[in-house]
């Protein structure tokens, strides 16, 4: 079953990257024209079995955004977002480069979202079971509220996924995620925020839990 999941991951990642190649080039150019280089934001995340990996995404925040605050919660009106970056986040297009992480075996199409080290450290021993599987681009917590969920609820839903994983469940999550992409629900954190880790990340661009 796990071999079949990996085969599915590779097939989806390669297909989407090939089909979307012209769009990826246009998005990269838009980022450069809007706010210069770099195009990608690269951040250490915690993967399966607690191993670190370099997670990729299109840069959505201004160069030097770290000097403007390091809050993990990103609202739709966040001043750190670039014009292009706000649009990429709204449609979750900034996540497409993570398909490269999928090809490398660091991520899966479906699984708990990859967290930064500070978020992972917040997990209890029980909560760390979420790292028993590869992190994913969409997951059980993702389709139940994304960034609108309190941190503890995200952990609870991730553990449910780990305990009930099946290929059928992955397909169900993907179907629901496809609908949510068009509704754009939960992309941004609520204005009051939920995370207890609001100012822990040391990077220049906040994480996308």
C-alpha cells in the first residue's frame, strides 16, 4: 500500500509539474518584476521521523520581511505580502514548488502539513506521531479549516489521519482540497490569530502551516 502511495505521488507530481511548466515560468517572472529576486523561499521543515528537509515555495513576502515582524499568523491584509505574493497565497499557487519535494521523497501529495522546527518542538510525545508519515501538500487538518484551526486541533486531526490512513482516504482528501482551493477557505489566519507560536520562527518569511 505504501509503495502504491509513493507511485501515486510520483505520477501526480511529475504530471502537474509538466503541465503547469508555462504557468510556473510566468509566476516566477511576476515575482521578479514585482519584488526582485529570489523567486523561491526555502525553509527548513521537519519531515518523516523528525528529519529536516529544505521545503520549497514561491516567495510571497517582501525581501527583508523578517524586519517587519516574524508572526506565524498571516492575515489577508499583512503588509509583508507582495502584490503578486498575496494572489499566489490566495490560490495556494505558492505551494506548487513543493512538488519537487514530493519527487525527492521528502513530502507526499497528501499528509500532515510540514512544520518548522519551532512548531514541531511544541508537540507532545503523542503529538509527534504526526511525523510517522511524510508531510503532505494537503491533509486531513488542511481540509478541516487550514489556518483557521487552533494549533492543538491541527495536531488532533493529523493524528487521526496517521491512525486511519488509506488510499481511499487520500483520494477523499484530494477531492475535498480541490473544492476548497476554489473557495479559498482558510488560506489566511483569522485576524486575532490562534497559534501559541506566533513569534517563534527565525526566518524572513513566515511558515504556511
